[in-house]
């Protein structure tokens, strides 16, 4: 994983921080930072799960998104998340 920025399947944008090992599971995890459209914050996810849910994007894509309407972007991410969860629930 050499990319720096990623888009979650629901649309949020993130920055890769580091790989690490979980002390609880002894599995490799990814540390990443949420950038847009919600408040910044650090997250940790199993590497395989990260690779299944995130796609690389360019720095330019992130910068362009951050110049957009935050509330509209939040609504789009929330709608995508709700639709994905509804499909999963069956």
C-alpha cells in the first residue's frame, strides 16, 4: 500500500498513516485518518478489511472534495452507509 489517500466504499476520504500489529489479535492493521466530510480522527482497521473497503485516490481528488459543500457530502456518505447496511440486513 503505497498510496496516501483513500476513499471508503461509502464515500468518505482518508489518509493512510501506518501499518501496525494488533496486540489483541496478532494481525496486521491499518491506521488511517478521516479527512472528509466529517471531523478528522484516527481509526484502526484490520488490513484485509481495509483493502476490501477502501480504494486509492489522488491528493487532488481529496483537495477538490474539501473545497465542496461539507453538509451535502455528509448527506451522501450517510445515505450510502444506510443503503449498504440495509442490504446487509436483508
